[in-house]
C-alpha cells in the first residue's frame, strides 16, 4: 500500500497564506480605498510623457505609501487617505497640464 505524501506533511502547521492576522471589515474597506488611490496615481502618472517629473511623482507617492504602510489606527488611516486624495487632486491638475 502506498502512503500519501500528505500524511507526512506538517499537519499542525497552518498554510502560509492563513498565518496572517485577520483584519476587521473597516480595515479591509480602508485598504481597498488606499489601493484604489494608488492605482489612480499610477494611471495618472502614466499619462505624463517619459520625464524626470513622471519618475519623481511616482517615487514620491510610493515613498508616502511605504512610509505609512504599518499604520493600524483607523482614524489615522482615514486621515492619510483623505490627505492623499487632496494632494492627488492638486497633482492631477499639474499632470493634465503636462499631458496636454
């Protein structure tokens, strides 16, 4: 009789994808909003012709997202997303001028 390799696997250890801490619904919603803001920024910067301004804007946005990625307080996360959207709206006007 053949023994399955599954019998010899570490049964007590959960799969790697399940080891993450679960987040609340509100954290999930705010994460989705942050990712949406990031995608909007990337799409907008893609409209700029290849230049140092394009790279600088994207690196600034990336730095801000990475700098705040460990924030867990919902009030602070909402504030950061709101501030990011305000800054992005101002940046979008500049991008529209560059892309035209």
